């Protein structure tokens, strides 16, 4: 009977088995990006999304593609959905928006506010006064916008 070298078990089999077990017991999340996009008046861009429950209003964004950085994904999603080119993007927070989704939230500005919605996903869009946001608005995004506008800390845990 031939012995299996311990080195093989240690370097190949055990790490592979550990990765499989970790994949089963560890939580996994979809990663999305969301942008609070402001114009020169301080108005925020919101859109009514065709595929969201009750076609609610919300911020532009979407899921990252394989090997895409969050910043590149955020810019891509905004451009795809609005034809706007966001500038001065800054990381604001990382929020678990559902049991299976983590959103990386950025803020940014636009100088050209002439948007063109992508009609497959977006029903309508516009820039709104932060004190007069349309309803219904996704709850976690409404809270995040309110905290950002008031200067509060988005990432505080109660």
C-alpha cells in the first residue's frame, strides 16, 4: 500500500477542503454601488426604478461586475442609467442594505445636469431639493440621505 505524502495533504487537499467548508458556512453578499449625486444647487438626483418593489424612488447604482472596482462600477452605473458623468466621487459609507447585499455608497457632483434615462431600468429621474424628496423612497437610502445632509454619521451603530 502506497503512502500519501503528508506534504500533499497539507498543501493541496486541506486548503481546498477548508475553502469548500468556508463557502458553505460563511455568509456571502452581493456588492453594489450607490451614489448620492448633487448638482450645483445642492439638489440630489433620484430615479424611479422599474425593477424595484413598488417602483420606488432611489439613488442610481447597481451591482459590481467581476473584477470591477467599486469606483469604476459606480461611475459605470451612473452613466448607464443617466448618461451623467459624476465628478469628485468620495467614499461615504458601506451599508448592508439587505440580508444578502452590501452597498458601497459614494457622493459626487455633476456640472452638466442634462440626463438621459436608460428606459429599460429607469422610469423617470430628476434632481430634487433634499427637503422635498419624492415618495416612496427606499428606506435605507432615505435614512442615508437624511444623515448625510444633516452632517450625521452614517456608520454609527445603535
